[in-house]
DNA sequence: TTGACATGTTATGTTTTTATAACATAATTG
DNA sequence: CAATTATGTTATAAAAACATAACATGTCAA
């Protein structure tokens, strides 16, 4: 499925909260690099771009260039594979039930 | 569901390949700390224990003490929540189909 | 074609993480 | 109870990641 090196890139990419926020912003709609930068006023533009590069190298975002713009899309597949690695087809149902039970109790 | 701080602990915990391997070993059966140490002959015992501490603080493993032994169990819930964060109920099906398609093509 | 806009590259200081060593406690077993 | 086994704590050097600055390229529109 994914090599160890690829996997390492994915998890290291997810380890920074800024990068997770970027993925949140991309969850529903793709965004240009510039748009994303305005969403993080506290961060330097270069910092956001460095994060985007890490996400792209991890294949967590897919990039399309259009003229001078760059559109960033979320790629959900690596995230699904995280789930599948530790929660097999059988455990998936049990985990789902456990989750609901726990949420209902809270 | 999970606070930002908790989330950060979870993703940082998953960022190290040794810790992911530990979770792999715990996927099917719980193991004592000592057993886990023998599975990583290249690593110092202290290193493995430090990793276990990080995993426990992230709630990715649940610990039960029995006498002088310590049994480490995998907790799948935080991993399920990673999936749910970026792959909503609707996208889940589409992602599943996309994954099968891609796997079949390879 | 020139100025403005959107994006990209390289280098660097600061902070975290990783791996280890040295030391310490606590529960079994002979 | 003494030796052994299993686990836990604190401190530290080396490696990696995060944020930034300075510099550079490519595209569009007047």
C-alpha cells in the first residue's frame, strides 16, 4: 500500500497543528495558496507555503496549477489508510459502537 | 470531541515510526512493557518506555497494571476520530470506492 | 512591456523530539 | 529476607521540525 518512507511523511505532515488546520480548510473546497495565507494572518506567508510543501510531499494535498494560481485539494486516501491500518474490517463495527456509546454517555 | 491539546498529543505520538510499530504490535493482542522491549532489540529499553509514555499520554494505549507487570492495550478510538475529522459520512463511501478502484488498478 | 500580483527557493535561528545513560522503586521467588 | 525481575524517573547530547527572512521567478493586465 504505502512504503515506510511514504507513511513517515504522512504522519510527520499531520504532526503540526497548522497543517491539520490547512486540511480542515480544504476539506469542503479547494483553495489557492494565497487564499490559505490570508486565513493565517498570524503566520508568515513563507511559513504557510512551507507547510503546503510538506503536505504535498506527503500526498495529503493534490495541487493543480492554473495560470499564476495554485489550487490545493485535499486527498482523503492517506487518511483512510491510517484508519485501515489499526482498525480492521471486523474492529471497525465494534469501534463504531463503542464510539457512539461513549459519546452518548458524555 | 477532543481538544486541540489532546489532538496535538495524538498526532505527535503517531509521528514517530517506532511508536506506530508499537501500535502495530498491540493491534491484535495486548503486551507487557517487557515483551515490547524485546521486540525492539536495536533500541534501548528506556527509549521504548519513553515512547510508551508518549502513547499513553495521547490515550492511544490504555495501561493496566497487574502485579509488577504492565499490560499495554491499543485504544482505537482516537484513530477512528482522525478518519472522521476529514472524511465525513458522505465522503466515506466515495473514498472507499476510490480506494478500491485505485487498488484494483495497481 | 512594465508594473503588480501570486507563487517559489535557499538559508538560518529557535524550539522539540529522539535516543540514551545513570539512577531508583516495587513486586516476585528461592 | 536477599536476589532477581519488571518497571519507573531524571538529565542530557544529537537530530529534526517550525517559523522566518531575503531573494527569485512566472503570469497577467493595462
